[in-house]
C-alpha cells in the first residue's frame, strides 16, 4: 500500500512512517524543510516538500496514494483557533482528492469534548475549536472513507515535546509540581510506538469504523502525574489554584480519559510500550 502521511516528521507522524515502512508499505511523507526532507528520505520514504497551506500539492499527493494519514497540526497554542481552521481546510482538501473512491483517510484528533469513559462510538461536543472529528464525519457523510484516530493527551516517550514537558517546565519555573484540587481528574495515555500502530492496523483492516482510540492506559490521575514529575525533579508536590497553571489550567483540570476496548478488539491492538509513570521515572525525560 502506498500511504501519504502529513506530519511525517512530527512526534507521532514520524513513528507512523517508521511503522508503515517496517510493515512493507510505501510512504510519501510531507516535509516543510530541507533537513526534515533529508531525514525522511534517509528512512526510506518519498518526500513531498510543501506546507499545510499548499492545498493543491496536498491534494495531488492524496490523489496519487492508496491511503492518507493526516497527523500534522500546528501546536502554537497562541493561535489555536486559527490552526484548527487550517486543519479543517487540509482535511477537506484531502477528502476531496479521495472522493469517489474507497481509498481511506485517517485524520487525527484528541479527546477534548468527550465525556470521561467515552467509547469510540461517542461524538465530541462542538464547544472546542478543533474540528478534526467533525470534518472527518462530514466527509464520511459524503461517501469518503474517512475516520478519526483520537490520541490520548499524553503520547509519551523519551524526546516527548507535548503536554508532559509543559508540566515539567512549569514545575522547574515555580519550584513545585502541582495539581488542581484533589488531583483526581484523569488523563488517558499511550506510548508513541503503540499509537503509531493504531493508524497502520486501521488502514490494513479497511477503516471500517468512524473513530479509533489510541489509548493504552485509560485513566491516570493528574495527581499521580504531578507526583512522578516531583520525584523526577526533586520538587515538592502540592495542590494549587488555576492561576498557577496559566493558560494550561483547562488541560490540567480536565478529565480526558476514555475507553479503547473497541479499538483493541477490532484491530487486535495490544499496547506494548511502557506506561506513563514508568516513562516519567526515567531521568532522560528531564534532560
């Protein structure tokens, strides 16, 4: 299978590319710089040099592929709504290129807007700015084989540059590893390699569902995450008010914990990586 992957040099996308090639698939990966392109090519992928604003180039690559995986997203939280709209435009362009065929499109989303314990059949609320789920659903209603892979808020591993490093930086800056209230709100988690396999397995099995949950641990309390960071940095662990977290307070107090039972059963997916707290116990996480 020839798969076009956006975000092919990113935290999740690079592992998706590696996993696909390791399983014998051909990959064309999107890269926005020469050094990123060189790294992709060295790993055995073809390269499309373009950005997420080059919709014509993205559509052409999608039209030439057997399947498309969209993992790219601009995570500049100072302009999140603008980036979410860019994401919607990209999904629409990719879907249009696949219209009239049975070639699948997997897009990427998170767990925001889902109730605690939600399943793959549940639909997130419309309050958040990110519209990946809704965009995929709209394409599916028009006959495109589009589905969503929902990533846990912590896709962890050494080299992580997601939400955990934000908490680690905040702890270093303030001298305390903090949680909100009693800290019993929960996050789901998944090792990066395990998340990547969900995309491949979904493609290989025909993308029969509307959504898949890349979730290995369904509910890790935020307090236990703060405690692990406190141990890693040798800092006290304390409850703090929302002001302590600044713009990250909504995430720090959120319940983003869902079931992945259907994904495991449908795909035969068994997570194999370390759990979140084990990863946070490694000194390299704080390097």
